[in-house]
């Protein structure tokens, strides 16, 4: 009999409920011809793997915290397609690794036995397409992160604050989507190369030295970015959809640089990340000496979320409306009071617009 999927969890359950679940699993799963191990989670995993498992999703949060080493036969499961591990799990990858069917791998705040553990695992996942890695705060094991996977199409990498990472190297020639969230305060080196098919990138970084990273994604069609890095001399010839955020003090000047770099931009979204605070000291809007090419030739859609009507925001919005010749829609989303919204509507409705067909919409 095949077991296509096994999922268990006890997050936010009371201690008696967790004990009942554990007791049930320990009594019933061994009946399916699996040996009993000292650690119950190993028993459950071994039993599941013996039934040609295709998807395994484990969230492990024991109290007190104690990392669990999963059974070695997990790393040689021929049927496994999806593997998701979260919590107090220690990845101790053996020398013999073979996961020929694995396409999706998610590792959320797990622990690694050695610096090279992750790459050893990845190098034996020959058809892996989707990889998510959330590093663990204050972990000192993995200081050199390497992701070299020829088949990978989607990569999400989260580097938390208080993580002593020395460098990360990414070589993924088939990648189509790349997401990097890097809040690390420590100086670290990042090498990202060989992404000829990249279509979409998401970059949220407090690290000022990410110029080389941004340079590696200049061929994308869609870019989401929140960064204080100075992005001079970059060119995004293929970019059609840009989303920028109001989280940095350099927002207005950053926006000018990006608009000048995107000659074929069709859609511009301005917003604020849900878990970010708006910067209270946004730099003043300095009208550029020359109008960005995209405003004169390609921009068709503008959306501004969490618009407050502050002077800097009004100046930026007014400038875009004044120069965007082919703009079709400008959507303003605001959480301000109805009275304030009415004032915004009146003010923007009277502003000069280069496009006679532009529809101004409020939500």
C-alpha cells in the first residue's frame, strides 16, 4: 500500500493534546511493519518512507528544545517528491545521498551539522526545482552558504539579523524566480551568477553592499525591491513591472534612479511592506533634470498603496502624472479618513496630466 502524504503537527496545542497525539502515533504506526526506535519521530518517518512516500512535511518544536536527527534512509528515498522541514531538526546528511524524485525542498530554521551539509544534500537532488532556505538566527554552523543546482527554477533565501554569514555563492543556470531577504548586519560577500533565464526577482535587503547582487538580476521582467543601496549605472532593459517600497530614507532618489534605468517599464507599483515601518524622514523630492524615458514612451499603469498625501508623496505623484504620456490608469489606495481622501482626490484631480486618457482611481 502506498502512502502518498503524511502530515502531523502539534503547534499551539496543549500539553495533554500533544501527549495524546504522540501516544496514538507510537501505538499505531509500528503496526505497519516498522521497527521501533527510541525517538518517536524517527519511527513515524521510517514507517512513512516504507510506504513509497511522495510528500513529507515535518514541524518539530519540542520543549525543552532538543534537535532531532532524522533517519538516514530519508536521504535515499526514491519516491520522495516534496520535503519540508521546520524547527528543531538537525540535518546530518550521510555520505550516501540519493533523492532522484525530489522537486521541492523547504528548510525553515533547521540546524546543520557542518558548513557543507546543505550543498552535499543539494548536489544529490538532480531534478530539484524549488528551494526555500530560512536560516536560523544566531546559528554559527553554516557561515559559507553554497547553492549550486543546475535544475533549480525557484529559489527563496532568508538571512536573518544576528546571523554570522561570511559569504553566499549561488549558481543556478535554470533559475526563473529568485527571492532574497537579507537582514544580516554583518559584512558578508555575495556572489550570484549564471541566471540567464531569470524572469522575476524579489530583493529585500538592509545591506548597503548588494550592488553586485542587483547587477545579476538586471535581465528580469519583474522586480520587487526594498533597499538603501545606491543603484547607479544599472540598466534594466527587459523590466516591465517594478514594485518599490516606501521603507527607506532614500526612497525618492532611489525611485528616480530606477525609473531612469528602466526604459521599457509598463507598470509601476509603490507600496509599503506589511512588516516594515514607513520611514519618517523621507528625503525631499528633487525633480530630475531630464525626464526618464519610460515616462515618455512606455509606462501605462501606476498604483500607489498606503498613500498618505504627505508633501513628498504629492510631489512624486504629481511629477509622474505630469510626464507619463501613455499612462492609462493611476490607482491610489489610502487608509486615511474620508475627509482626507476627499482632499487628496480634489488635489490630484486638478494636477496636470500628460495623458488625456488616464483614469485616476481611488480605493
